[in-house]
């Protein structure tokens, strides 16, 4: 499978898993209201996503794991610590859903999403290394998704 097709597959899987998790959360709304833990994850995930968007405008990136032609490497804001803060934001939002569902299915969807985003990030980083000579140094001083952990 070529890397473009692989990237498209990752995007499709990402959105499919998010949709499945959101559907389960929507069904859960009929039975319960989320507690404090899911809300904390959702608020931090939204804040991180909005911060990322203010620093790296949508015209500079897109959902496919490839750099935009004429784009620039952003190393400020949340990018000072994380190479993929939007992926981290998505994972925080999904974790909130998994905490709320508190089920094997919810956590399996979260784990699957995390695996897809890690694979997508690795593919994207291969492409970023080819597009930006300074990316290798940036990789050495930042975390991929979770500060001080990964």
C-alpha cells in the first residue's frame, strides 16, 4: 500500500472510530449525565485544540498526514512541547467519552483510536522530515503526544 493510500486509511479509521464513540455517548445520554472526569478531559481537550488552532492556522495543515505545499513548521504554542497537539486534543476528547461510558467497548474504541493516531503521526513525521530539514532537531526536543511520557 502506498503512503498516500495509507494516510487516507488512517483518516477514515480515525473518523470512523470517533463516530462510533460519539454514537455510544449519544446513546448513553438517555441513561446518564457525564460526571466530573469526562468533563475535565473534554474541557482540556477543547482548550488544547483551540490553542493549537490559534497557533497553527487551518491553512497550514489538514487532516491528512502530509505537510501542505508552502506550509511552515510551527514550533510555538503547544508545539513547543508536542509535535501533534491536535491528535492529543482528539485523544483527550475520546478519553472523556471512554471514561463516561466506562465499558470495554468504549475503552477498546479509545485504544484503537490511539493506535491509529500513533501510526498516523509516524507516517506524518516521515513526510515532515523530508519537507523540513529542521524537523529532526525539533523531534529530539519535543514529545509526540503526551508531555514527559510519549
